[in-house]
């Protein structure tokens, strides 16, 4: 592994550790975000499912157009 990559990973790890310890301080904003975490996860999962369905629909329409153009 490249030395610069190792240094970057160490820096990112140190930043993540300090950010985690900073965020765990008694902060009402962090507490509110943490309380909404489960609900936000549900909404994000639902939005991702809808996005997958829409993308699949467009892909299916594209494939059907391709199949019908070859058939006739």
C-alpha cells in the first residue's frame, strides 16, 4: 500500500474518532437527530425502494421497445 494512502487513512480515522467524541457531548441537536434516526432510516429505505422500482420500470420499457422494434 502506498505511504500516502496509509497517511490518509490514519488522518481519516483520527478525524472520525474526534468527530464521534465531539458529537457525543450533551448537545440537544445531536440528541434530536439521534431520536429521528430510526424514522429517517425508514424514509430513506422507502425512497430507495421507489427509486429502484422507477429505474426498473424505465429499464423494462427500454427493453420492450428494443424487443418490439426487432420483432416488427
